[in-house]
């Protein structure tokens, strides 16, 4: 039986690790914009974005491989099926849907719809993969977290007028792909090393996106050291955050980990204000209120961890 101190320690590890991952992903929002600008892609086609994402994920896989290959080794024959399935949903479908969808909708609409990925992940975990039960406690916690995302975007009400059913529809498909990949990682991590799966799903998914993007003329240029540096940073974010996230999914229930995802768009707003000086999109009171709502939601979902 786990002691109260042990439960608190487990919850602390989860909170610190998951929040760190979400902060990294949040920092990627302005970094991606910066990378696009440095690479001359501000008016680029969707296929350029997909090609850029492919470069990012191949490099992320290469970084993970260099850091972990001695410990994880090479994939066994039984590992390739999980790798292909996870790369399909986590990297290829999620980011293809997302980039095309974002090109047809407002940033606010995309953020709000993408914020629903926690709901979708918990529902799929409960009703499709049967990893856990869908309880009132989890539903209330997720609702509070989602309302936190809505709250931080309420000041940008005019952006809601730019919503497009195809844009939001594809962003929603991206959230479904993410939710499926989260549950696939939970399912397969019991039989395979989760870091190994993360490494090779990035490589397989990234190469696929590079190939598809190149076919449709999506080649890009990295003209400066700075543009290359941003790409390396984005790859490092993906490598570190997804590897840690995968390890957390191997230990904790999907709902306990996924609920921290509500903080990612809030971190995105914070880092956009700091790095891009997007002060019009930042209101301290709204951000703090959103974080409070999300924190309460996280505590509710994870309350059993400290009971």
C-alpha cells in the first residue's frame, strides 16, 4: 500500500514533469512563427509547413537517438508495428490536419478547438481503449480546464468571427489523432520502451512528411544560422517533451497526464507575449484566472492520487 508521502511524491513528479512538457510545447508556438519568418515562409503554402514540420521531427528523432540509443538499442521486429501506428497518428495525421486547418481558421479558434484534445483523449481512453473509467470527477476537472482556455481567449472575441467549419473541423481531426496516439502510446509502452517508440515514431513520421511535402513542392531554405538554430530548438522541444510525456503515460492513467495539456495554450500566450511582444493578446488577470481554473481542474482529475 502506497503511503501518503509516496502518493504526494508521485503527484509532485507528475505535476512538475507534465507542466515542464506543456511549457516546452507552449514555447514552440512563438518559436514556430519565428522560424517561419526567418525561413521566408510567412506566406508559404501548407506543403512548406508540412515539409518544415518533417525536418523538425526527423531532427527530433535524431536527437533522441543520439541521446538514448546506447540505452534503448535498435527496434526489434515487434516494435515496428507500434512505431508505425504511433507515427501515423501522432506525427503525420495530427500535424497534416493541424497545419491545413490552421490555414483556414483564426488562431483563437484553433487554440480553443485544440484545447479540447484533453476531453477527446479521456473519452477515447475510457470508451475505446478501456484504459480507465469516465467518471464525473474527470468530467468536471476537464470542464474547468477547458473553461480556463476559453477564459484566456475571451478578450479576442472578434477572432471568433473568422472561424471556418473546414478549418475548425480539420483542427478537431488533429485533436482526435493526438488523442488516439496518446492512448496508443499508453497501450504499447507496456511491451516496448516508450523512449524507443518516441524516437523512431518521430523519424518515421518526419520522413513521411518530408516526402509528401517535397512531392507537392514544399521545399524550404534555412538561409541563416539563426533560422537553423530555431529549427534545432523546436526539434529539441519535441524530443524532450514527448519522451518525458511518453514515460509519464507509461506510469500514470491517461486522464491524469492529459489534463495538464490544458496549460499548453496558456503557456503559448505567455511565451508569445515575452518573445514576440504580442501584448494585445496578453492580459495578466485573464492568464492568472485561466491558470487557476486549470490548476483546480488538474487537482480534481488527480485527486485520487493523493487520497
